[in-house]
C-alpha cells in the first residue's frame, strides 16, 4: 500500500488494516490503529509506520481510545519465510526477552548486526525496540487485569529494572503504572481468581465453530478438554512454558465489533490464563494466537479462494475460516505421528503431572527428551530424539523447508504426516499434501483451501 491508500483506510476507519500498519499525528504526538474512532487528522500531519515499535521510537505515544498495541498481529509474518518474517515470529514468542538479540540471531543463523540491519531497514525498528513494545503491552495487561505488585509486574514483563519499566510505560502510554491501574475496571481480585482475562483480537469474520470442532475431535485427555454445547463451548488445555506451567481456557463464542453499516471488521475470543510465572504471559498469548490462527488476513484468503469455481460456495458458506496451528509445535509433531490413542497413552505413562490439577486437566504432554529416553526405538524414538537434540527445529523462527527436509529424513515419517506438521506446527498457510488435487491457483492459501474442503466433508 502506498501512503495515499493508507490514508484512505484511515479516513474510512477500515479495521481490516488494524495491525498491518499504524499512523501517527504529528500535532498531537499520538499513534493509532487505522480504525481509530477519533476525528480523522489532516493528511499533512500524518505519518505511517509498519510497527508500533517504529512509532514509539519516533516519539509517539499510544492512543488511549483505540489501544493500537492490542490489535491482531500482521498476517504478513504468517506467510513470509524470510529472515524478517521468522524474526518477527520469534520476537512474538518472547525469544529476545529470554535470550537477547544474540539468541535471536543464533536461531536465525545470522549475526546480530545483520538481524538489526534487516529489521530496521524494513520495519523501522530493531529487535530490541520491537521486544520493548511487546513488553509494554504485556505490562499493561498485567497492570490492568491482576493485583500483582507493580514491582513484580516490571520483571514479569521482561524489563531489566523498575526504572526502565516506569520510563517505558510513561513514554508509551503517557501515564504512570499506577495511573494505568487506577483507570482499569475494578474487581481485579475477583477476576484474578479465574486467571488473567484476555481478549484475543482477530480481524474479519471468525468461524469459531469449525475451529472448536477440530479441537474437540483431537483433544487428548489429561492435556485438553472441550466442554459445553456447540456454539458455546470452552476449550481448556495445559501449557509447558519457558518459566513454568499454565492452564488456558478459551471461549468459543467470539466477541464481535460491528460498525453502523453492519460491516464485520473483527472481534475477539475471550480467554483466561492461569500461569505459574507471569513472565510467561507473552509466550502463552503468542502460542494461543498461533493455535487459533488469530493473525490471519481472512479478506486476502477469501478473495483468492472465492474466485475459484470449486471453492466459491464453500468460502461463501464459511467466510473467515481459519487454519489452526499448534500451542506446542513439538507436541503436535508427536501427535501427528502416533495418532490420538497412542498420544493418550504417552500422556498417562510419561506426562508430567501438574502440581495442582485443574479439573480433568492433570498432565503436561511429555517432552521429546523424555520420550526419546523412554521409547528410543522406532519412528517415535527417532522423532523424539531429533526434536530433543535440535536436529529438527519447529520453533516459530524455524526455516520451514529445512524442517520439512529434516523430518522426511527420519524413519517412519511419510509425506502426508510431514505435511500435517508443516501446516499445524509451523503454521504454513500454503501446504499441499500428497493425494488431494490442490491446484497452484489456490496459492498462497492452499492450507486454507483444504480446511474448506474438510469442513464441507469433501476430504477426510
């Protein structure tokens, strides 16, 4: 998009572009999402940025009305397989907070200087600034939805010091942490008893029923459960996170934003997170967003697939159908190989029991290293060992082609299984497994096309 087109999106308050770019107003010093309800600024006073971090780095603070830090992530990072796309997925998973820029660069196979240069040239901000913007958002969520002490929130959000935390919050939100907390809705203590409440934003329509049908069919007892009547279900599961464990609940019935004209610019899924360590909030949210495919661009997907004669009626019946990913990529790979019954056996026999069971959720899925030692033979042993020693990488920054080649080199993994892993664990939107007729005209959304065919009962 050129800047004139972006300004037209701002003038029409087009929520389809929330998260795809940001605009800032030089006369107010504030940056916003395109759909901000405030009076449209004069074109000569507007600057555009690819990321919130770039706007913050130029001295602008977040709008209090539209909360530009809470928009869906750019769908571009789901599609792109280059170093910038991989870096953004890793930053979203909290790698810079845990491992620093050196750790990010090592995972990407580049020097820290190369990563800094590429991100700054394309996005207007380097990895430190991008991670800082993410930390600020995490801090705001914790400040406004929990009763954690402010000092504890500073370190839980990934800041190195309370002073750095305070300075960043004032710079980004034009308010102190205490003022942010005072402005939040009351009864935080009551809400904290059921976990950190979150609204997981998405753009465009969202076919929650199809996603929850899939999750219910795949649920592994002890690790996952789906409760409630269709249309009002709740999905719950355990999470293994860098600093501890977590239990998440996500409601099927989405919140919806509608304009006066009846348009459907987007909405959210209600979620609640219970974390052993609040430092895991950013990572947990990122994994949920990948599982529910919340950063997709349904407008681009539906436009391409809706132009196909075979798919057009399916797209019309289910606009905004998503291609779910995985909350734990390595777990997904094992489950794709062994199937649901064997996955249940592995959980019972090798899964780590939760210190405090949450209803029927009692275990974490066993780690690859545990499986490699316990059952070292056969395809499961080979896959578990490769995941444990890093011969196969499935983290958000993994190179998809390299991962596929490494998986196909393992005994017992056929092309169909690897296609499932590439689609779900690696979040590839354009996978064509062996067997079905998947024409190139469906690219780059072949994973979504197959989801439409399966949802319509035309594929197993």
